[in-house]
C-alpha cells in the first residue's frame, strides 16, 4: 500500500549515525580580511578542496587558493557570480516549458531553496510523485553569471476517489462527505484538500480536522481525515441576579435545549425559555433540516411566544432557509406572521391588537480560525427586512416598515495567550408608525452587559463591545470588557405626544471567566452599568453541557 502525507514538509534522509566533526581554518581573503571558516572534518578531502567547494557554493567560481599548508591560507575570491537564470523544464508529453528567476547572487543554499519551493508548489498542484533535479549548470566567466537548468518530472496528477473519516461517532461517513462537498475524481491539490477541510471546519458538527492523509487502496487513491466532533445535544443554562436600589433583587435566566439528529441526520430541534423579569417571559421553539436532497440547503420552522405581564402578548411563526455558497459565505431568508393581543383594559396599550407579515433576506460571512474561543478572524451578519402591519381597531390603518440589522465580530491576537474580541451591532427600522413589538429589545447578559435584561427598546441602535481575553488553555479564558452604545426610542402609535421619546448614550464594564471543564463550559460575569455603584452590579452564572 502506497501512502502519502500531504504536507509542506520535505523530509531529507541523511545516511549514517551521529554528527560530523568540524574544524576551523584561518584564511586571508584578498590580502585584507582575516576569516575563520568552519568546515566539516573529512579526511578524504584536503583543505584546499574543502575551501574551493565552500567558496564555489557561495558564488565565487574563480576563487584561487594558495597551496601552502600554513595558516592563514591566502585566498583570492574573484568576483561573485550572479544568477542569470534558473529555468525549470516541465516535462509534459516531451514538451519542455521554462520558468526563469534572475538577478540574485548565486549560492548553493539559495538554489536548493528555490528548487524546494518549486517541488512543493508542484506537489500542492496534485503531483504527489513529482521529482525536481538539477540537469545543467553553465558559467559565463565574462559576465560573471551562472545559468542553471532544473528538470521537473510530474507524471500524472493524483485523483482521489473517496473521502474517509476517522474518529466520528455522532455523524455517519456519508453525511460528513456531504458536508465536505467531496467531488468524484477530485485532484489531490492543496487548494482542493484545504477547501474540504474548510467545509468541515465551518460546520458546527466538527471541532477539529486533521491534515489529509492520502493512500492507495485497490488501485484508487483515498483521502483520510481524522475529525473531532462537537456534541450539538446541548443544555445551556444562565442564571442572573439583578439587584435594585433597596438591596433586594430579581432572579432572571435562560434555559436552552438543543438536540441534533432527532428524526434523521441533519435534523435539529431547539427549545429556549427566558425569564427576563418576574412579569416578562419568552418561549422559542424551532426545528430545522440541513442538506435537502444533497443540496447545501437548510430549511426550518420556528415559533415564539412573548408575554409581557397582563399588558400584551405576541406570537410569531416563521419559515426560514439558508443556502451555503461555500465554507465562508451563506445566504439566509425568513418569512413570518406575527399577531399581537392586548391584555390592557385601559385605552392605552403599547401593543394594540394587530397582525404583521414580513420577510427577511441576509447573508453571513465568517472567517474564524475556530468556532469555540476564536483567536483570529472575523464574521459579518447582515439582514434586511420589510413588513406590513395592520391595527385591528382601525381597519383603515396599515403601515409598512423596513429594517436593517448588522453584526460584526472580530478577534485580534495580541500576544501568545492574549486576544482582543470586539463586536459592533446595529439596528435601524424605518416606518411611519411603531408599536413596541416593532422595536429591538436590548441590554442584559446577551447584549449590552451591565443593564437589566432587555431594559431598553429602540428603533435605532448602535453599540460596540471590546473584550480582552487571557487564555489559560485552548478553550478557557479570563476576560475584562467595556461596552458602549447609543439608541433612540420613538413615539409609539398609542402615545399621544412625543414625551416618551428617548435618546441616550449607555456604557458599562466588567470582568469574568469562561472555562471548559469535564462537565461543560462554566461562565461567570460581573457587569456594572454607568448608573450603578460597584456593589450593585449584575451577576450571571452560566453552564453549557452536552446531553
């Protein structure tokens, strides 16, 4: 069985065992410069031969060395030769094509480096059995130039017939092959094999992917990847204590359950319950299916229920879809219908009875080095939406809204164990009329930390976050953060004047830790807003564990 390890490392076999002894020789170059030259101790060669080889390897082909045995040995180097051309002749059906590199001083080390680069480039193109060797060296003593011809023998490009995965226990070979988007008779080039790795790494199913390993099986080439899967059956819990001015406080929190491969491979189910305040809660349900008919397409259905005490409730049902163009870029869309029911007995309600239908279209671009605790790269999410809303108490009233949402996250490595994690978030909705459900709710543990959960609503919002992380290992870190933002809350449909309009600048800071342990990821955050004293900050504990 023939095997290849696809790598950029060239292994050089050195016969013999142990280290060659060295000796130092004193020379006088051109009657001016004294030098001490270290040469390998080779009994079969004289010092003159060794020195001649040393200077020739550095481009002094006209060197003259005195035959005297006394040191320092007299050396006339002559003029150093430059490389006129380094031509690589590519043998393809007995046709030779030359590529030239010119202008630098000759040295044996430089030529070996250039030949090695050409060899690696050829291997990366899928010619794993390639050979590169020097055929001819011509010296021009008049112009002090050297011309070198090297021959490349590429044979045929290696094509792999299938992909094998090792280490997978959650997902089948066939499903991982679909994620990798492996083509039939794929050329085993570095570009193609890197693309397969990126396709696997960009999915949430695989945490780590090894370098490819190519071997010959039954006259067909096969590529092997070792993978470390990520368990998507997760239970996430977050508990927070929000103190008030009297020293008492409220308990808030989230519970999120995610299940993978529920009905078939690629099928996911998610349940999320949030207790935002004692009088406010939200329930989200979702189900999705990835890879429809071997197409990189995901479709899903979701339902959410929001209860604001006895004031009002909203129900939202939607259909979503995503298409993965490549490992870094995907297009996503959603259509939805929302109904609002007022529970207020007064004439004033932030959310009157009504219905809303809309659609969203957006994209995601992500280029992170890894999904869990990234250390470099960035991601960008953009969503544009339109919606029509009807108010039941006024059959003639209907209005149109447009919405734009953006989220940018960037990770910048500072030192060996330090990373700067930054984010910028924006929301902008345009419309003639607004009710409370048309606005974005923000602040709390999952957005602008230091404030109460969804303390604010806005039609215009821009906020950013800077977090310094000190990594204790690949998956755990301590952090310090600061955040700031501006927002505008408009006049609502049910409000008779503009006295409820709010514009403000918010900022906060804090610290915490996020550690991956044997039972899951543990997270602690202490956050303080600009309006609170140090002893009155928000405390959150979280755990994420596999099921």
